[in-house]
């Protein structure tokens, strides 16, 4: 077994008081950390305690834009406004500005890269935003794609109970395979990688820059 294999488990589209809170419960039980890429307009009085709980547990909070719009359809000013307002709301609750950005739909172009001065995170997904994808398929997809230094992309959108059930199985299965689950920041730090501009990272070893 390869020693010290690490992987970042990440979630998009929260925070909410349902799915996000349930996933945090699983993380707490398993003493695991993850990274949550949150939508700015989902942050409010009701969800602020959930976001703060995640942060206090050692999870990382990333930026997933304010309205989950396709950033490539916006002006540079609008992209900046979406990202800045989300960062402001995150910082207001956690005291820290997010370090990483995951563009909605993983949609990027020159304008988006120029407007957002943060590393861009993609990840290996299993289309768990689709209700038609079974819990078993979600688990199998994650385990199939797991690689040392990789980033797994899941969704904690409200009502996504199949991903909650999948996470209950994914964490012990990855642990049994020798993986330690860490935040995105810890993943790059432990691999000795400084994220570069214009790269959509699904793995710390990626070097190919985006070209439109």
C-alpha cells in the first residue's frame, strides 16, 4: 500500500441546513475534513451557523460564485462582483477569505481567468447532481477515480440524499485503501505544489494551462 496517499473531498452548491449539515455530521463522526465550494446567495442568517460549523471543524470554504451563473456569459466586472461578494460573505462568517475558486459548470474563458485572482479548482465528478445516478454508482465512480493527489467533486445541494448516503460509504472505503482525506489547501501544501494561474486543477500534478 502506498504510504501517505492523500485526496481532497470537495462539495459544491451549499450551504444549506439539510444536506450540508448531514455531511458535516458524517465528517465529524469519521474525523474527516473536506472543502465546501459555496454559492454566495445561499449564505444567510439560517445557513451561517452551518458554514461556521464546517469552518470550525477544520473544513475549507471555497468560492463558487454568488448566483451559480455561467461566468463565461458575464462581463469581467460582473464576474468580479460575483466572486467578491461571495468572498465577502464567507469572510464575514469565518474571518477568512477563500483561497480557491470553482467556476459554476466549470465554465471558463479568458475573461474569467483575468477577472478572478485565485487558483481554479475542478475535480473528478460522478454527476451526482443528477437524481438518476444511484448511490451505488456515486460510490463506485469515486472509488474508481481516486488517485493520490486528486480532487473529488461532489454536490451538497439541498435534498441530495443519495450523495449523503454515498459519503457514508466513500469515506471508510477510501480509508481502507490507505487514503487520508484533507482540504484542498492541505493537498497542495503536502504535495509541495504552488497552484498556478490558468490551470483547472483536478490533481496537484496538473501542468496543462487552459487555452481557449
